């Protein structure tokens, strides 16, 4: 993966990974501590055929992937990790036939854990579908970084 300022580079990664490729996730934007990933609407992801609303599992998958990428953009390296905890509070259903976006911010790192928060939305970021928090555990020994304490 290359510079986070070039979503087309990480779009290639999203396309070749079987899980994200099947869901057709797309890179939207990134910064040093977070990112936005989109999930295009597809009929095969619908959870309620009568309403056309996307399945909550597809949105959960989107949040999990986006959270993991936000850890990468914070650490600037791939560190093997596992989702230790992912809490999603659904506030409303997604709008049928609309792309869903996930935003994530890795706000705290320790030697063993990454703490992330974010939300999913369709039309407007200030009208979320869900809010989320997650904790990721680094799984391959100690990462090659430590957070420095700021002196007061």
C-alpha cells in the first residue's frame, strides 16, 4: 500500500482482498488518523427485500474494515491485528439504493491495542446510520512503534 493521499492505490488493495472485493468496498479519503470507505448499494447486500434496506451485516463488515484501515493510517505500517471488540449502535436504517460510507478515527494506540471510533452514513455525515467503537489487538508480538507521551 502506498501514500494514503492516493485512494486509488488502496482501492486496488480493497479490490483484490476477497472479502472486501466481494462487498465492492471503495476508498474515499484518508488522513493520518482515519479514513472513509464506501459500500456501494447492491441488491445482493439487501437484508429486507420489501424495503430494499441493506443488511446490517454488510454495514458491520464495512465498519470493521474501515476501522482496521484507520489503524494502518495511524501507524503507517501493516501490523497484524484482530478485532477484539466492535460495538455498533444502529440509529436508523440505511436509505435504499444509496451508497453507505464509514468513517473511522484511530484515536489511541498502546503497545498491544488500537482504539477506534467512527460512524456510518448515507446522505450526510451529520445524520448517521450508526455509531461505533472498536478495539483491535496486535497479534504478532510487539509493534515497532510506541506512542510518545507529550510533556506538559
